[in-house]
C-alpha cells in the first residue's frame, strides 16, 4: 500500500509522521492486525497534558490495554484508571506506582477490592451504599469518590445509567462513607464518550456544581474532582487539537470549581484511537439480490473481532484502500461471522471505490481505542485481533 494514502486528516491538529501507517504500508499481513504507534500515544498525552494544565491524567485502560501502551504512559508520568484485578496486575508489571491508580469501576468484586488494597491502591469510586460497605470491609480507611450520573445527549455515546448515582443521593452516600470510616475525598462523573465539541461540557459541569456545593455544606472536605473522559478522536468529522480542546474544558472547570484542590481526567480514546490503524482484507464483494441498491463488502474482521463500536454507527472509522481517488459507490460492510451484529453501517452505507475487489486491503484508520478489548473468538471461532505496537 502506498504510504501517501494516509494523508493527514482534514482536522485542526498538527501534522505528525504516522508511524503506524508507514509500518502497514511496508508489511504484509495474513490476518486482521492493529498496529499502534507508541510515539503517537506519547504525543497525544503531551498535547492533552499541556491543555489540561494542573489536572492529572489517569489513563482509562479499557480503551487499549496493550502492555506497551501502558509502559509508554508510565514513562510519561501518567496515572491509571483501573477497572479490574487484571488491570492492576498489568499496571504493576509495567512499573506503575499504586499511588497513581484509581479503582474506577463502581461494580467491583469484593476479592478485587481486597487485592487492590493489598497492592497499595487507596483511591476507589462508588455509586451506592452496598459498594461503600464492600470497600469499608475490604479496603478500610481508603479515599472514595462518589460517582455522579449526569445527562449529556450531545455526546456521540451518552453516559451509561449503570455507573453513577442520582445527584440528590450524593450527600447521603457521603455520610454513609464517613460513618464507615472512609475518607470522603471527592466526586467523579463521566459525560459520555466522544464529546466532539468542548462547549458540550458546559451543561455537564453545570450539573455537578450544585452537588459539589451541597457536599461541602454537609461538612465533607472534598478535595478531588474527577471529570472523566469524553475527549474525542478524529473519525472524519472535524475536531480541535487535543491541546486546544483540553484547555477549553479546563477553563470551564476552573470557572466553576475555582476552589477544587485537585482535578483528575481519565481520557482513553483521545490517547490511543489515532495512534492505531487496523489492516484488514476484502474477502468478498457482491450484491445480495438483483434489486439490491448497495454492494456488500465482506471483511475478515467484524463486530466480534474488534469493531464493536460500529454498533449504532456513532463511530464511523475512516477507511483507506489502494483504489482511493477513483469512483466510489455506497457499500454495506459485513464481518466474517453469521451474527446479525456483524452487518455494519446499514443505516448510512460507506462510500468505497467501485474497483474494490476480493483480496484488496482495507485499512481502518484511528482504530486504536476499544478494539483490542472488544476482540474475542466469536460463535464462528474467528481468531481475535492481532496487535503490533511499534
């Protein structure tokens, strides 16, 4: 593949050498493979940290748990939001300090809480009284962040209702935590994933302001505000540079929470998405019937082998082929299994070259986030995604 096919996206970010694209262009692959550039991960971290200023970055490991990515971020001084015992073990194996970890999962197993405490982690998130009781038993005296549920319809993927409590419940949960001997250390929230416009943070932050004041008025000396992730990656629609975007978000945070001693952010997608591309192969091009308006392009990768974020079509990966620059037509993408979820982009078919044929390469750009951890051997025993970190 011609490396020039990976021209810089039309987005307001500086142009950097795309090592992952160059590696793909120079190598052959016999199965779907994600290639991730450590240099790009480091660059994204530097940009975000510059914009976030005094806020501490704790990488959301669920975005991409590749050991080399963790190692790179450890060397950059990042902290980590861990969600499981496996996350903790991986961070420790790559030299991360337990003091830099926050156990952000609000649905933790008691044994994982005990393991985290024994490993030296002292910051835990919770969103209900049962979770606080578990923490008090298995991690006595630790600092807790109460996770607040917020609304943000402007995020491409709005916040899940399974994580976070109602704002009105926060003071009571803080009281319970204090009575259990835990340190009521702060609040956390997640405004959704892929918040493309930094202005869409403003109403989310406005939902937290009265909660913060309520817990302080109730006598809780909260110190930390965890603003979560939501920082976007480029998938074809223009976004601002990571530095400018993060600086705007932080200005909004400071304007509303000038008295907050510590601020934390837990980006995942913004650090790793643009650092990685998946190289795949076209296995068939056909029409399902004589009356079918669109071609069906079958790939050797699908929903269960790394492309789970095609659900709902909120994430539309840029696609690159050897035929770019020629005439195109609409296509429905399908993966290699018989699962209904392996039919992708039906609502708004993608435009692909008319000359695309079986055996051609398709490079799925900016696929470094939420692909490794959503790849598994599915019902048709498709092997999981290969990963190369350079």
